[in-house]
């Protein structure tokens, strides 16, 4: 099961990074990681700690949302006028 989840993280991260128009180096700079480490995570050749995944997603404007144990997705945090946040 962990292998399946790990296989979802890299493509998800790459897609979200692409939506923001960031390079691997730029994303790495936001969270204090090298470009090569970001590349390894996206390629699925490096496991990622949960705390690292949370930091990466937050730097892209997302929060981690876990539903079904085999499904990991990111929820975009949208600012509401009264300081509340909602998820998509």
C-alpha cells in the first residue's frame, strides 16, 4: 500500500508545481531543498516524509487531504473575505 501511495506523490507534486509555473529549483528554494531532491521525489525514486510533503504542498498554496487510504490529493486553500479558508 505504501508503494502505491508513494507512486501518487511524485506526479501530484509535479502537476501542482507546473500549475504554479515553478521550476524544481524554485520549489526547492521555498522549502530548503535541492533541485535534485525535488527531482527524485517527483520521479518516485525518493521517499518523502509526511512533514516534507506538507511543507511542499503549503509552499504551493495547498494543504494535504487524505481520504481513502489509497488516495492522496491536495486541496487548494482559497481565502474567503472574512479570513476563512475553504477547500476545493
